[in-house]
C-alpha cells in the first residue's frame, strides 16, 4: 500500500479558479517586462520631439493694420525673410494683365493669394536662384523693372505678384502656407 508524504507537484494541481500559480507568475513577469520596456523607451523617443524654441518658430503672426496699399514689410518666418505686401489696384491689374504663357513659372495672382484677399501677397523673401534676399519689400527700395522685387546679386526680377520675369531664377518667390486669423492679421505656418 502506497502512502503520500504531502510533497505532490504543486504545478499539477489547480486552485479553485482553474489557474495555475505558474500561469500567474508568467503573466506578472511579462507585464512587468512590458512596463519596464516602455519606461526605458519613453525618454529615447521623447528626446526626438522638437524643442520648445523650434515649436515657437513654426508659426508667425503678422499684424496687417499698418500696411497701407502699395506698402510692404519684411517679417521673419523660420529664420528667413517673409514679404507681406498690400497691392494697389494698379499693381493687381498689372499682374492680371500678364499672359500666363509669357511666364517662366506660370501662376496667376489668384493662385498666389487667398480668395477675396487679392491685395495681400505673402511670399518668402528668398530668391529661388541662389537664396539671396531680393529688394523691393520696403518703401524706397529698388523694385526692379517689373515693379515687384529685384535681386541685385544675379539680376532676377519679379513682378508685382512675385513671379519671375527676368534673370536666372527658375521659379516664383514661394508662397508659404498661411491663413487670415482676422481681417487685419495672418498666421504663417
């Protein structure tokens, strides 16, 4: 007759819920390892996010109240010049009168401005040839032969809609993403 000494294998017996102790330990260990892995990876991933100073420069707000028709200002957007120009009715009609077939980079004034705000031309102030800063965004500056912007470094001339008309620049001045936050303010970026 066989007798038991009370040293039966604990893993073979299940408690009243049908879960073995080893199953619980495995689940707890895997959970702890997963949480530990996330805690380890979080600082590594979060350090790749842009810093606060970069996020602060991602948008620029410009107040338009002091810009009279025919005037332009230079602002800064992402450490580059931004030209904000309030076109006169004459400048708008001159830009609309140019046949698109004559342009190296054909874009109409309507494509370069927001609907209903054709008098506000917002462009980056960087020549598309070699990255110079064209003249013509301030009063009294040389606006070139087409009344827009002029890059004296290599002779690129832009019209009143900042479209390339003469010189080595291959494209028009870039129009950044912007929106009107009110009738007298824009947010660029």
